[in-house]
C-alpha cells in the first residue's frame, strides 16, 4: 500500500507597510508645506507590544491612540521614543472599512493647542499609545524633509498601516 504525503511548499507571510503624509497649514487654510508620502520603520517593540502581545492578550500589550511629531532623526529598530518630540501629541482618529487590510490614522496638531511654543523645524513622526510626552513606546515612525512650523500654523497628518 502506498501512502501519499502532501508537502506544503507555500510559505505564508504577512507584510506590514506603513506610510505617512503631513501638511503644514497657515492660519488662513493655505498649505505651507506638504511632505508627500513616505514609508515608515516599525520598531522591535512595535511588533512585540502592539501586534504580537495585543493579538495574544498578553500583559503589557499596547493599542495606538496618538500621533507624535518631533525634530529628530528616524527611529531605529530598537527605538522606544521619538527623538526631539514636540510638547503636545494629537489624538488619532482610527478607521478601516469592512474587509480592508489598512488602518487609516488621521490627526491634527492645531495651532490653538500650542503644540509648538516657538517656530520649530519638525522632521519626524511616530505612532504611540499615550498623550504624555516622552512616555509612549512608539509603534512606528520615520523622518521627512525638515519643515519650519510656526505657532500660528497647524499640521494635518495621515498615517496608514497596510497589512498584506
């Protein structure tokens, strides 16, 4: 009697690609600067605490709530915070559609919230889990061309995390 064995040659894999865009707007609504779309870096603790631990309901897991801006460099794989973070974070609005594999995060840093107290060059962005400056473990982030942002300007951000 011959026994047939089925071998699986297909490897399952999932990719996570994050991308972001931000626009600096003047008080009259005109656009002062547009970063264009950029991809991000998911950090080690981003994978561990936001994806793996959350999926397993493990203590210490985290859920995204806020967007951060800063004046520093791109977070490396071992980064836990955003370098040069500005004083105020913006709460994100999170959305997806039925069947979608994309998380869409929108946030506005309004000049009325004094997220910058003087003109600053902002050059990095990240997603995190708390409104407290410097206290979040970031999920992902990256840099873009440094842009001057004054106290009378706002920043609108769009951040997408795509699973494929």
